[in-house]
């Protein structure tokens, strides 16, 4: 994969996981469609997903940094 693709995937995944973890977005949505029984196990899924997405994002930043040789040039 390209470095920028890895980085974008990590950033998008992190933003989605943060929205679902730290806001009542899923509580409102799942409660509205009658699936509020699923709310009990959301933390078991969302927190590891957040951690994985942050690791993907960090790996993407590392690959971009390594490709540029650690310089401050604009790469994104």
C-alpha cells in the first residue's frame, strides 16, 4: 500500500472510532432502531478498534516520515 493510503485509513478509522466511543452517537442510533441491548458490549469492540486505528495512523506517519528522511517538507 502507499504511505498516504495507510495514513488516510488510520486517520479516518480513528475519527470514526472516536465519534462512536466518546459521544452518545451510537446510544441514540441504536436506541432509536430498537437495538439498545447491544450497548452492553460496545466498549469491548470500540476501544480495541480505536487502538488499532491509532496504531495504523502512527505506522502511516512513520512511513511518511521515513520516506522523507525526517525533513519538514509537506507530504500530505
